[in-house]
C-alpha cells in the first residue's frame, strides 16, 4: 500500500491509498482532493497514518515481530479445553442440576460424557485437559457423599425436567433391564453371577432396571442383585416411582422378557394398564392354532380376545420374517458344527435358544430335530402384544414400538458413557457410579433434544467432539501482572456450535 497524488483536469490533486493486488494497482481508499498544496500535504499525512493503522503489526520488522510473538508465548500460563464446559454447562443448568453446588459432581458427569474411564484416569484427564487437580481419593470420598446426600435430589431434578418436556404428565412408561459386569472374581451380597446379557457369565454382575418416558427421557432406575430374575424387578421399580411422585397409574410397556403371570397379576392388582411383548409360541395349543390360522400379509395385524379377559394384537412383517429365518438358519448351522466336533451331549438338550432343535436318538446319540426346526418357521415374522388397554391395535403396536428407545438408552450408557465395566466394590460407590451415569445420560438426551430443536444434523457425540477442540489461553503480562484470557473459536464448525448454544 502507498499514498498517491493524482492530478485532475480541474486543477485539483486527489489523494488516494493504492493497493497492488495480483500485479494490478487499484484504489483502496480516497482521502479527498484540493488545489492548495498545504491541504494536499495534510491529506498525504492522513493517508500514511491510515495505512499504518490498517496494517497494524505488518509494519513491524520481521525480527521485531518474532521477538513480540516470543514474548507473548512466554507469558502464556495455561491452555485448557473449555468448549466442553461451555457446551455442557448450558445443558446442565437448563435441566436444573446447577442447584447441586459442587464442582466435583459436575466434572464427574462431564467426564462420563467426554472421557469415560476409571476414577484414576479421570483425575489424569481433568488435570491434563482442564487444569483441575483432584486426587483419586477426593473422588471416592465425594462418591460416598453423593450416595448419602444427592441421589434423591438428582432423580427429582431429572423427573421434573422430563415431566415438563412431556407436557406436565407421565401417561406412559417403558421398562427394561440390563446387566453390568465387574472385573473381579469374588461375589458379595450385591455382585453375583447370573444370566448376563453381555455374555459375561463368569463375572459377578448387577441387574439395572431403567424406567423411561416417551422419547427415551429417563425417569427412574434401580439396581438389583446380579442373580435376580429380571421379571421380578419391574413391579418394585414402577411402584416406587409412582409412589414417590404421587402419580396416577401410567400405561406400562415392556418386552416379552418381563412377561409372566405373576407380573400381569400384580399389574392388574395395582390397577395398571399395560402392553407387554407376548410369547406366541408358548401359548396354549388352541391359541397357537388361532394365531397361525390368521394368514396375515405384510403389514397386517389382528386383534384377538385372549385368556383371562386380555386382548392379543398379532402383526406380521416380511422384514421380521426374513430376520427370524436368518437367525434360525444361523442357529442350526452352529448346532451342526458342534455336533460334528462332538461338543454336544445330552446336557445340552434344553429350551435355551436354539438348543430346542436337539433331540436324543436311542440312548446316546444326539441329533437335530429338523421337524421342530421346520415347525418354528411358521412363526417367522409374527409378533404378539398382550394388553388390557382399550387402545386400538395400531395404537398398541405404535406404543410398543417405542421400546427401541429404551434399548437405545442402554446402548448410549454402555457405549458412549461406558457405565461398565464397574470398578467399584462398595455398594454405596456402585450406587453413586450409576447415579453419575444416569445424570450423564440425562444431559446427553437434553443435548440431543436441543440439537434437533435447533435444526442441527449433528449427533450429540459429534457436538461434543467439536467442543473438545475449543481451547482457552490464559496469559499474564510481565509488566503489570494482569491476567488475560482468550477463548479460541477458530474453525467454522466450532463457530456454528458456539452460535447455536450462545457461548
């Protein structure tokens, strides 16, 4: 850039700032014109001053610029990740968890979402990326405090927020259970070996029952001994939840794993309406004949009167039939392979999974029961829903289909939040660990909800990953001792996220 004097036909001189771009000169700024030499000189001085202000440090000699940059870098005291805190603080407070005035609680929740690990590794993470110095014993002592003081208030805050999102009432709830294993060998009163949904049958475990509302928003949870039959967990959790908040009985939706005569009777005794996944093949022979006689086409469903004044909705799906058939074929091939290698004996003849296709031939020979295999094929694609509601068949199916959201809740808590394996052994710390995971899942769901509400296509995981790249630099001026702080929001995705959540 330079200042040019350009004579005009009128006799005046125009003073301009000229910039050379790609070998061409162009007028960048016109400062004015005059026929008086002294005024022209004043305009030239203004132009030179303007260029200095515009170019800023570009006029500093390179060596001097390096010296200043080095001085700035030497004054930096810390560089920390701040984007996750800026993002999650907004959600944490929107839900209402901010009333728990305890930084450790907040950081334990954030760590579950951003860097789920053991408490020892969590300490390293908080120090390395956030400049927070906690000792692992500080976290353990806090978990004892959380168990004693905060468990009820945490669940109340979550419930009130979920209730508000659902329009002020809880009319339908979804219940399911999962198992969480421990990396230990010893059992105790809580951690016991049992049927593991994760295939960790040799590890002690606990059973986790989770109750959610529509859209998968969490409502309540409870933990049980690892050998507890899942069918015996549902009523205690629902009854405790309903009594705690003085709620009218909601419609209860659960899958076939929780279907039992005792559960149905207890639900009826407590005046609950329910929709439960049915085991059609386990029905009485006359009822099975009635179902198979329907000859449903793809997408069709029928409503049948059932036993004990209940109603059964039966639907058929070609997609489900294909999946059922593939699973049966896989099961059969696995059994054939095991038979060839001699790994099966008479102890394997039971109704567990595809072992039902085994039979005894004579006294010692085990063979495949292909007739039973073919008979099972008649049920491919059929699904039953047993209910005592007055809902029509389409409403029954629609409500039951929302169960996938509780399955998604378990996937999130296990994969993103990594609630297991659990490394604690004291029951109160196990309870506190589950409480932290419950709050983390609630924050995750609120992030998901707000992203959808704001029209964003980002997943919660992606939003958190973007936030992890936002840093804050702190420096101290040597001359005055004054501290300066600057949050660096650099690329487009970070800028969009910051604008979306107003930080």
